C-alpha cells in the first residue's frame, strides 16, 4: 500500500523570490495537508548529507552551494498516495519539461533552481522527514 506522507522543501530560489506563499497555496489547493513545517537555513554539511545520493554527479557541489544560498522551508505533507501525487504536482526536474499547471512550470528557473524538492519513495519520505523533524510520533495520522 502507498503511504500518505511526503517531504518537500521550498528551495532557496523560491523563498528568496517571494514565492513561498504561492507554492504553499498550490499544495493546499491540490489537497495536501501540512503536518510539519519550518523556516531554516541549511549548513553545507546538512545539504551535502541530504543530497548524498547525488555525491558522484557533476552538479553535486553546485547543488550544495545552491541549497545553502538562502533560507529553505521543509514541510511534511499528508495526502492519499502522497509521494506520487506530489511528484505529479511539482512536475519534471527540468522546468522546460514540466507540465502546465505544475509548481516547477510556474516557479522554477532552471534544472538546478527548480523551486521545490519532493521525495521519490515512501522509504525516502520517512528518512527525509526524520532528517528535518523530530518527535514525529506526535504527528501520526489520526
Ligand atoms: P528531483 O528533485 O526531481 O527528484 P533529482 O534527480 O533527485 O531530481 O536531483 C536532485 C536535485 O538536483 C534537483 O531537484 C535539482 O535541483 C538538481 N539537479 C538535478 N539534475 C541536475 C542537473 O543536471 N544540473 C544541475 N542540477 C541538477
Ligand atoms: Mg530526487
């Protein structure tokens, strides 16, 4: 069975451009409920760990630099089939390929500066949620 939680990050490009509110509204309008949210600034160590799976990729150092260039807003979202439904809402990694009506189509400026993160599996949603939030037993679905 598919889980009902995913982890997103509103990335530094979107926060600094003043798009936090517009992006949150798109998430809410699409039926996602906010379970936990914070406004924070990642260290290089944290960003490097979060994206460790990409550490061998040529864009890794730039990605870590970008993700630490300003504040971010990590959020745990709840919806049926949350991971897949949210990946659909954000659109393709490269905004040039993102479908109309998606968050990245509207707010991303490049394949790197693409406005939002979305977990790619239930397992990673759980790992990434614990990366940013503690005491999650308080937020178990009722
Ligand atoms: P995703 O965010 O759509 O899951 P991933 O392949 O997991 O995409 O890549 C993680 C992040 O790394 C992307 O969201 C983007 O910010 C950055 N990234 C991915 N591919 C490239 C690239 O080819 N050039 C520069 N940055 C990239
Ligand atoms: Mg990914």
